């Protein structure tokens, strides 16, 4: 869900040509499969297109290709080797729940997906704001 929302927010901000988003799990459970139908339905109902998303597994050998890796929860953060200059929690940027996990709604009801979407949207907005400022600071002044 975060991948789809963040890409949409970056496109809206005109940053999609400067920032790329990739997502993967730390396990191989769903590799190659589309996202959970409830997650896709929640995204579609909110105006997003989840159809292109396919699960993949994180490959630590390619970690240098990323400027920033955001884990959705503390277990994933541990799987990534913990915090570093380039590894953090997604919700570290959430203005409401800084440093908290994004809960996995998989075993709950549909409203869990709606709650996660709200977290992802506000955190993505905050991330895009940070990226906009960082990229503006890196751009040559004319």
C-alpha cells in the first residue's frame, strides 16, 4: 500500500522523475503475487491504482542502490540490520505516530486496511515534504 501511495504522492508533487520507489518484503512468502485483495480494494476505493504491484523479496546485496530504506515495523527493521544513516522506520516521518510500527492488517477486518491507508497517506505526505525540501536544497540556484 505504501509503495502505491508514495508513488502517487511523488507524481502529484512533480518529483516522480527524481525519486524512485521500490518495495519488498523481508520474507519470500508472496514473491511474484499481487497484493492482498483487501489492500488493493482499499487503495482502489481511495482512487489509487494497485494493479502493477507485485511482491518481491528484499535483497541486501543491492542495498547500496538505495538512498533510504524504510521498514514498516520493528521486526523488519531488525531483519535489515537495524537503524543506520540510510535505514529507518516508515513512521519515523509520521506526524502522529513517530517511531511506531505500521500494523499488519492481514489477519483483521477491512477497517484495518483503511486505518493503514490513513497512516500511509499522512506519512507519505510528510516524506514528500521532506524530499521536496531536500531536493530543492540540492538543486543549483538560478
